[in-house]
C-alpha cells in the first residue's frame, strides 16, 4: 500500500465517521431502494449467507434479511456500525476493512456492496477479497452511480462544481470515482480480480429521489458525504453560495407535488466468482 492509498483511506474513514448520522438522514431514501435492486440482481433468497460490504446503516443487509437471507454487515466506520445495530438489532454487523476481510475463503453464498466501491482507496483489493470469501458459484453484486453525463442528479452537482469551484484544494487523491461506469470497464476490472467476466450482468436503473426543498441535494452533498463534501467545504463563502444557487436552480425543474423528484441513475452489477 503506498502512502497516497493510506492517506486516502484515513480521509475516507474519518469522513464517514463524521458524516454517518447525516448520511442516514439525507441519503437513505435514495440508496435504500437501489439496495432492493441489488439483492435481486445478486440472486439473494431464503437462506442465502450474505456479506454486505461497506454496509453503512445497513440498508442492503436489511433488504436481504427481508428476503429470508442471513446477512452480515461490515463497515470500517464504528459510528455506521453502531447505527446499523441500533436500527436492525436482529442482523449481525461488525467493524472491518473491505480491503482486508477477516473471513475464511468460501464463507458466503453472496457478497454485495451498495455504493461502497467508489469510496475505497483500493477497489482492486476489495474485488479480490470479495472473490476470496465467496463460495464456488457465489455471486458478487454491487451498485455504483452512473456518470454525470447520464445521471441527472449527479450531473447537476457535477456541473455546478465545475462551473464555480476552485478544484485546486489540498485533498488526498483517490481512485477514479467512475471506474465502473461501463460493462466493458467492469468486465476488465472483475476479470483481473479472478471473477468470471462472461457471467457479468450490467443493468442501469433510474429512480426518482423525492426531496422536500430545492436546497436538500446541496445540503446532502455538503454535510452527508466525504469527497464532494470536502471540496465544497474548502470553497470561499461566495463560491459556495454560487454552487448552492446553481444546484437549487437545477432542482427547481423537477417540481413534483409538494416537493421535487430528482432522477438518479445507478449501475447494478452482478458477477459470478469461481
Ligand atoms: C456511500 S456509503 C454507502 C452505505 C450503504 N452501503 C448504503 O447502502 O447506502 C459508503 C460506505 O462505505 C464505507 N467504507 C468506505 N471504505 C470502506 C472500507 N475500506 N471498508 C469498509 N467500509 C468502507 C463507509 O464507511 C460508508 O459507510
């Protein structure tokens, strides 16, 4: 592990520890529905022994449990694990690093990761670990956000940051956020980690995120994440205000009932181990 990887890992861990409660408050109505798509794609059913990597407050473990599976959630943030245990006392959760799992090989029928991979300092190590702990014939499923060009929700944040932010801010650099953005890229990364790339199923799904106000998305990005949040918090006040106004202006186009319904697109990916 080089020093950049270690620095980025600590940046992520401290960030998620700080943002845990806000993450659950802001993002759960968006990422939880995709967890349903994910457990379906991973073939989770009654009795499936399942590992939910980077589980956060436990949405994907919860979706699996509701289908009769036997989930175990792992996250490197003690605060996320504390919240998951509080929300879901019947499910097992424990602290752990997705890059170096403390489980024996062939321990799980399925491994899933809902919006976790883009945040890890070494995605290749996570893929190799997922494959190692999967039983023969087991499935690894994960979700990632589609890139801003095909994802209206992410696109409006990306465009506002690009238009106004000073991106030359001192932050540890991490892997490309959109590394799993196409079936071809996924296939290459997964094959390198030893998965059966010819079993890959790559689906893109769009869901509407209902938010109460035009500022909700900006506030979520500012308070309830790590990478974009750090970029925003490093901006001068007038720049931050310009970014906020621009995002709010974009959200206004999605008026729906008393609030706003913003489309977000994610890739739901499933592949067989050995
Ligand atoms: C965007 S949140 C996703 C949370 C949750 N899976 C969901 O469905 O919304 C990313 C999560 O990844 C966790 N995480 C990031 N890097 C990790 C690592 N190396 N090992 C374990 N968890 C990690 C963070 O603590 C955080 O809970």
